[in-house]
C-alpha cells in the first residue's frame, strides 16, 4: 500500500534539503509531527534511529536506511506484522524544486493497517508537503 504526494517549491533543492533533513524541527512546520527525537547524536546518516511521535499514532522508531545528501533519504519502521517505509526526496525544477514524500506499508498486516489509516496518511502527507513548502520558501 503506497501513499505519495509531490509539491513544487519556489526554493532551490539545497534549501529544501536543509529543512527536510533537520528532522528534529519538523514539529515546527507540520501538525502531523508532535516530536522527533534522535536516539543517537549527530547528523542524519544511514543507521541513525529516531523516535517519532505523531497525533493519533503510537510512537515509532524509524531507522535511516538510505541517504543521499541534498537529494533525499529513506527510513523504515517495523512493528509485528508491518514494515513501513518513508521516502523524502527533492529534485531541481526550472522554478526551484519538487519534493516527493511517500509512505509504503508492507508485511502481513501492512495492507490492512495501510487501508485503515488511509485518511490519516493522506492528510499527514498533505500537511508535511505544505509545511515543507512554506518553511522552505520563507526561511532564510
């Protein structure tokens, strides 16, 4: 089960990446995040784990599985019967950037949980895309 949203942003990819990769500040620009706490100090790198708290969802630990600085990152969260992958990508466009945010549910219960949480997933991806756009276009 895949949910994805893309949004054009009137800011260069480097600016969007700076906002996107500063995960501990996401709660400042999207109501879909209550807090994100890195479980290890340091920058966003493969293997970094973070505890994500979101309204209406149980806290989850996400682990960065792929990163290309300036272009995007992927992280995964696992629970019994479900494997969730979040993708956060940015690419250059003629007017600035395009960000693509995705969440993928897999595993024995992945399809069921993904279907049950569809309205929430779609709403949260929308909040995140709009918040990323606003923060990237207005922040220095």
